[in-house]
C-alpha cells in the first residue's frame, strides 16, 4: 500500500537550544572544508544509490572532539544533505552557463526548452545570486564555487540515522485532556570541556494537537531546528497509509506545462472507453508568488548593503528589524 509522509512543527524543549548552537559552528567548519575538497564531493556524487549519506562521510570526516557516535552520525547526515543539494545546484549552474551567459534568460521554461530538468526554486535562486554577483563584480562568476564560496549550516540537525541512541520517542500520553509527545534526548551541558560527561539524557514532554497524536501508524525520525523567532522546533514526521482507491470510472489528468506549473482536469470514462470532461481545467501558477519573493530578496539585499555601511547604533537596530520583518 502506498504511503505519504506528513510533517508537523511542534515547540520543543528550550534546553536543547545550547546543543544546537554548539553543534552548528562545528558542522559549518567541516562542511566548508569538504565543499573545497573535490575528492569528498566526488565520493558524494558517485555514492552508491540507497546508501545513506552519513555512511559515505563517516570514514572521511574527523571532528577532532568528543561526540557521541549517533550525534556524530546525525551531524554527518545533516551536512551531507546540504552538500548534495549544493552539488545539484552546481550542476544546474554549469548547464545554464553552457546554454547562455545572460542570467536574465535563466528561467524554468528556458531549461525545459533545452530538455534540462531541475527544481523550480533552484533556477530562481541561482539567477538571483548570479545577478547580485554581476552587479557587484561586473562579470559572471568564474565557477559556482566563486558564486557560493562558503556554505552555512544553521541551527538545525536531522535525527534520520538515529536508532534510539540520540533521541528516544516513547509515544504519546494524555493528561487533563491534553495530548503530549514524550521521550528523552541527549543534550550538551554548559560545561567548558567536551567529554562523555558533557552529554546527558533529558526527558521531554511536549504538547501536541490530538489530530497529530492520532497519526501513529509509523513515526519517522524528526528534524530539530531553531526557527526565525528563536524557538526550538521539532518537525514531527509520520508516515500514513493512503486511502484505499475506490473503483469508479473517473480519472484526474495532471499536466506539467510551460506557462502554468500544473493543469488539473477531471474526466469520466464512458462504456466505450472514451473520456468525457467533468470539470473545467484548474490551473496552478506560482510565478506571481515567486516574483514577489524575488522582490523581497532584493529588498533584503538593499537593506543589508545599508547595514554594512553604517555604524549608527539606532540605524543598525532599525535595519535589522526591517530585515527580520521581510
């Protein structure tokens, strides 16, 4: 039976904030070392299909500090996913440059016309980054690495490789008609020295809506992050079975287009096997939203430029507030 993975953001325990803030710079340092090591990137590109990315990086990366083994694996998985995403973007950038040196022409439709498949957002982001680089340097970047010289790992970690040695989710409980997710997780204490004693298990009990608590068919490993408001969030993931398909003679046609992202239409099949249209075409077009997002990014870049040129504390505070608002 086919399944669907659903993800729900839940407020996690604040005591995990120190752990995320401590692991983030360690991952940042190592990921940028790997980003400039073609041997490591080659290992990721040629990695066997189905092999978890942390398994590829495990024999390569040495953190030079004590980390529990499953914490280390989760860090490697987090870094590996970011690297693989950037490698996809690098391949896209090289394809775009091979087609034309004018970033204005770099669109999703342009790629489709040349039989290249890529994620819609990747094209938009690369075009915006490249145009910003050209505005500053008056030339096209020599390579994707010049365009993106450094990678950033935010305050985020995936628990995907965990087997109960980093986080243990016991299940859900009910107290005073409220539902809670319970378990325990390893956290890094505030001690200055990093040693086995620096890590300890801490119990957690976090509130969750009943409609989420009821989805318990199969719980997947979560991700934990700090959001823009500074809250620690656990992305609780469940895999649910799709509803059994009813036998009828209706079909839904979904067409990927150039002018519209999707065109969806419902048909009914006659006894002769011919389709009769039941609904009008339903168009999904996200270009307007994407263009609005692009304008917001340009506005953020403008504000950041102003921020870098001022030492006035009052102006700095106002500009930071405006950037956060956008």
